C-alpha cells in the first residue's frame, strides 16, 4: 500500500512495507542521500532529520509512523543557497570526513530553532547524541555559537 | 570533460600531452634528468595526469583518499601555488587507480632509522627509494605521508604546466616567455591582456615542457595559509558523495554476513525464510558468508539476518584471556627486532634504583562513521567498482582477481571516505561487493554492511603488552629496557595484499617505542611477535598507538621514581637528543601554565610521542566533579617542520587526539566463543560533545624535514590522560581502557 509523505515541501508516494525506517525510504527510495546511515539503533545521530521541525533519528521512525512534514539536510539549504547554519559550518571549516555532519547540522538547527542563544551546556545537552569519529566537536561548538549570533542579527 | 574517463584509463604521464581540445600535465620532476621513457605514441596521448586543462576549465587531480584529513585541498594547493589558479575556480578530483599516483614517501618511512636522527643523505635516500612505490603500484593513502610525498612533485607539476602555457602564449603573441606573467588561471601579456589557460591548452599540448625552478617559499600565496577546504560546502549541504551514496541507474541494494568467528568456514545455511521476505531478489553464497540482494538496504539487512547459518570455529583461542596469554607467551621467544640497543642495559648502574612495570592494551575497532560498503557493476567482461578506499590500485588488483578479469578491465571510482583511519586501506569490502555483483551480471549492486557487521569484522588494532624495566639515578633516567609483544599488522597485511608471507624485522610493531627522542645512555627496545590469527590491521598511528602509551606511561613512572616533575624530566632528556621535540614540551609547558602543582580535584598529565616525522606533546587536565572525572582541557604542541595549511594541521591534531582519547577512555574489543562481543556504538562508544576537552593547539616549524599530521596527534593522548589520572588519584593506569579503573564521564 502506498504511503504519502511530504519531504522538503514536496509530496511523495512511497510503496514499501510499513516497517521500513524513514532513513531507508529517504536514501534508497527517494534518492535523498544527504541523510546518513551510521548505526541503525539511534546511537550516533548521523540519520537526524526533522519531522514538523523536531529533530528525530530517521532510522527509528517506521514509514507508517511518520507523523508530519519531513525536512532533510537537502531541504535546509543548497550549495548555492546555504542556510545560516550551513554557512557557519563552512566559515568554521567544521567538516573532516564529513559523514556525520548532515546529522550534526540537523540537530544544531533544531536546537537553534528552540533556543536562539544556547550556552555551552545547552550545546552539550543537545548535541551529545551525535557522534563524530573525526572529533570535530570544537568547531561544531564554535559554528553553533556563530550561527546563533548571526541569526540574532538577522 | 567527457574525455577524462578515456584519458585516465591509459597509464602514465611525465611531462605533458595533448588531449582532445586541451592538455594534460604529469609530474615531470620524477624523471629528471632522464628523458621521458614513456613518451606517448601517435594517437596515444595523456595518461593519469595531475593537471588537465581543456575548454571547460582546469581540473587538478589529488589521487590521495580524502578521508577528512584535508588532503584533497592541500594537494590541490601545491599544484595551484605554482600554476596560479584559485581553488574556488577549479575542479579537484580523486582520479582513477593508476600506477602514476604511487606514494613515494611510504617506502622511505620503512627505512630502519629512528626518523628524527636522519641525515640529509638518508632523507634523500628515502625520497629516491620512494620511486619504488611506483613499481609496486603503491597508490596508498597512509602513514601520514601525503604531503611529504606530494610536496616536490606537485609543485613541479604546477610549475611545468604554468611555463608551458606561458610558452604557448609567447608563441601566439610573438614575445619572449619571460615577458609574460600568470594570474588566476590566465597568462597576462605585457599590455595587460588576459589569455585564459583554457584558450591556450590545445597549443600547450604541442610544446615540450621547459625546465622550471620552483618558487621561493617567501613568495607563496596559498601554501602556509588557512585555505577553505574544497569539500566543505558539499559536506555541509549533504551533497558530498560517499561510497554509500553512489546511485547508478538501476541500482540494487545488498547486505552481507560473514562468519563472526573470524576466518572460520561456513558449513551450510538455510535461507528459505529470507527468500520469502519482502523486497528480496537473490540470496548469494559467498563461501564464508551470505549476502542478500534486495530493493532496499534495510530489507536486505532484515533478510540476511534471517538466514540460519552454521558457522565453523575461529582459528584462534576463543576467549580474550587466552588470547592475551598467547601474546604474553611471545615474550619468552627471542625478539623479532631490537632496533635500539645503546649502552649496556644488563648491568644496573651503580647506585641506581630499578623500576619495572607491565602494561596491557586491548584490541580496537576503527569504527568509521560510514559503515563498510562498495558498489559494483559486473558485466561479464568488465567491472566497475565505486567505494571510498585508501589504496585504489590494490583494490583494483583484488577486484580483478576476484572477478577473474584483467586489471585493465576493472575501473575504480574513489568517492569521499566517511572515515578511513586505516580501515579503508583493506580490500575486503571491495572484494565482497564484487562477489555479490557477480551474482547479478549487468546490474549495479551496492553492498552495505550493518554497523554490527562492520564492528565485528574489522582488521583490529592488535591487543598489545609491554614489559618495561628502567633505572633512575640522581633524578635522571639512566636505563630503559623495554619489550613489546603483539601480533604483527605488517606481516599479516603483506600476506593479505601479496599472498606471500611477510617476514623480517617489523619496524611498525616497535614504532613509537625504539625511536623516541630521549637521551638515555643505556636504552634497548625490542619487539616480540605473537602468533595469532585474529585479523589485525593499521589503526590510526598503528604501532605508535600502543607504544606511545607504554613508553610515555613508563617515562612518567620513572620521573616519579626519580622524584622529578614529569615534564621537566622529559624536557631535559629531549633537549639533549632532538631540539624540536624539546620545543614541543616547552610549548605545552608554557601554554598550560605548567607548574607541576595542581589544586585539589584537578589532575594534569603530560606525554610526548615522535611519530611519522612529527613530535607531538600534549598536556591533559582532568577535573573531579562529585566523584566523576571529566577531561576538561588539552594543550597540544606539534613541530611539523612546515605547515602547508595550519587550519588543517590544527584540525588533525585535535581530531587525532580525540580519536586516541576515545580509545583510552572506553575503546575495547573483546572475544567470547571466538566472536567479537561489541556490536554497535552502545558497546563501543567514543568521546562526544559533552566529554571532549576544550583544546588549544600550537604549531611549530623548526623541524628540518616536513612531518605528517594525520596520525601523530593520536599516540600521546592516551598516556597524557593516564598520567593526569595518576596526578588526580595516585592510581597508576597500566591497562586500557581507563573506564574499567576510573569513573570517567561518558
């Protein structure tokens, strides 16, 4: 049975079993590969997307349970038109291997939407579910603070 | 750029060659002063170039794996520095698997010297031997060698291209080449007219490249600066393509299970349930495991896990304790190497007091963020393989033999790597994807491992032990006698890559052990090889990753036995042996405001490891917070000789440190019933935002030769943390991971 999904403002009909996680719908069915597979057990945050603005681990949301509009990294901004948070990631040269960064950015975007001026402690709390094996944490922290101040000025 | 694929399938380019509508440049420097032995024949043009210019633009090739270390950007900058192009106006590609992209520095690293003590003659010998990398097809990213490898050759490639383009402009304008300048991808005529390189490319292809002097570093405009990474926009927008993101037309998705008793056989399997599961298209018998090809990766994972398999036993002791008993047994046999044997360690100097200690560190997984995967398309007569990998020529050879094809029939596409750390220098993921795709000819199939499969089928950093004996007298170290025992990654890897048994003294096993820059009169360091069949491989900083902990924890124990401040104790010994190493210790002393005293509830530790040509000193500060210990701060000083991109060096230093601290705190692979007991990140975690230290990095440039940066940040982190915990608690950390002994914040 086909399931209707709204992803990055666009309507999609997906014909997959109900229990297929949103992550694998996005990657293998829709072709949105910016959302990454890291662990499959909600332990690394690489698959983070937004559902109705809330950061969720898409590896844990079954297709039939998607309760709202989905936003992925591709829906946040594009190389030619980056969102402020992505520009901060570029300005601070955060990425090393880069594999976890889509999830990091989606988590950080949700944090800033809720808390426009997060403290270091707020960042620790919000971001500790997102693993980075390259250890880019210092620049992630700096980029979040920078994006917060830029968004405040805007 | 449609012509690129065709051009790149040929073999080798030295100098320049005309291509359709443009020109390609190789690294001329390699062959000088000999004439080009491989001049393209009629109709046979460019081959594996580093610079390609046609009407569409300028393309630079950085044939080293971009796994986060920034190599693509800095490699391109070496070329762009001399070529006078801007990095945001050109394209940078990995390029294909090709012999011309051999690593010249990797073999130099294998010479049996300590590294820091080498003469210019030995340095040059290393460079000359490096050309052997070409004949061995060593297109490898590893050993923190890329910049040492590319530093001369790529500037030469850029300079040769620039002067040839200028000659083409000079011919067109009827002026002398010396009257022309270059800037931002164009030749500038005496009257200020700009002629873009793209317009000169075709004519340049007909010109013999002139001999060129490299620019003086004082005139550099890119090298030595913080450059924007060429991959950073893609990696901030989800558009950078990793192996797992490759989507050729008609792609199917597969997942795999290999015997978790590593190296054991598969006796049989029952896939009847899996075959009925949704999306399943085919079950594949891999001999030592099974795969399922499906319409979706997740459906493939579900199905492959539903297969009932009868696994044979592992060819090693099934439990961790028995494995370490085997490692300990290696001490009883004669050493594989004794690469340092100074003075007389058998006689305790008169009046000296002796100390001994034994250390143990566990097996470790690489745990790259992107699980192992590769995508293959097998047609019967040819194979295309897409994957992030650290050794494309080796992947090509392995895939060809798996598919029973000639090497030339196998095309390798190297994507970005979602972490390498040594894991993607292995060939298993490419081989498995090839076998899976061979079951469905004509259809591209992406084989993705589950995280559990990835973690339980690694080539692990070997578990290792050390037995240290030392002596101090009058506040000074007068004797160090160390033995390390572990499996040999090198011998096992040689066997895997070449099919021939590796032998001889294993320098990698004792790196970070025998070659530390301390002036101690009686100093002997030996390596013992444990005979075990657990798959082991190269883990960021390799032998240094255990030896750094052994050596620098023991230095701390000696300092305390001598009644000395551990930083001053090291500084005195390093000053007498290697000034850049001493400089790093002095730098972290100043950065951290080291006094040797810490307030109640605060502990500090120091360590220094010389590895891959770069000494790195670190001070770690830990704080007790109501019984939980947090790693609060870190100070890092490195001496890389020449920092081609300081921002990248800084990132590699703290990234390497966090990789090491993660292992020190909680990294541990254990075995039960022959199987790895860790499945996923909840069992094998790493530092995260809340428990990674605030870090300050200082980059020094006094070292005579350029050192590596991707790995040297890792080794000193582990002993520095252990030494800090000793300072805080009075308890000595002699076994990793530390979480088994200390209540660290996780």
